[in-house]
């Protein structure tokens, strides 16, 4: 449970993020200034700099929040008894809900940063869940596996969600399951 100051901080960060998203719909990321974000959010630059060092930190803020949301979703899954196809489908359903923001980040050439951040943040997920497809307990090998997996999945997101009419999450998951059955 958040106290009053924490709630206010969370709300300010959300308003700043939402202001950036609105501005990204109208102009190129490179032309957006912190002052523009603050004006759109109705907050002072001082408030912005209380939570962020520069505007790139807003992409990291989004990544952190989405990583936490995704981990929360994963914790609801019985990894031992859930078919791998369903786990992939849930991954794509999760990002389907974010498709407008993801498309915007792709168009603004910011999605690579999301991919890099998520690879770093999600590498620990491998050991959080006892799943039958886990191959190793060696951390270096886990890092390779997660980099490969997350990189591939985020490249698929990049290809999929940039489309004006993307396929359903179910179809994408089925395609990948079919392609990876050796």
C-alpha cells in the first residue's frame, strides 16, 4: 500500500509518461524537450527532475512498469502444467493490450531500447518459475537462453505490432510454436 507521498510520486510519473506518449503522437521524439513534456503534463520541470534525469528515463520507466506487470501475469500461471503454446499466447496477449504504445515506440525508433531494457530485467524470470523446459541452472547459460528468447520474441513484437491490422495473439503464438517444433 502506498502512502500519500508515494501515491503522489506515482501519479506524477504517470502524468509525465502520458504527456510523452501524447507528444509522441504529434512529433518526433528527438524534437521533444523536457519543457514540452512538463507543459503537457501540467507539472514543473522541478517535478520532472525529481523523478527522472532525462527524457530517455521515461522509456526505462515504461519498461520497468511493463516488466513488473508481466511478471505479475506470469505468477498467475502454473508453469509446470501449462502448455508452452499457452505461455507464448499469454505473452502476446499481454503485449496486444499495449499495441498502440508499442507501435508508437516502434515508429519513433524507441522500441530497441525497450527490448534491451526488457532483456536485462527479464533475465531473472527464468529462475523465478519451476518449468519443465528449463535446461540449466548455470547463470551464464541462462543469460544466453534469455537473451536469445527475449530478443527473438521482441523482434516478433516489432514485426507484428507495427502492422495496421496485426494478426491475433493466438495466431502469432501458433505460428511460433509450429516453427520451433523440431
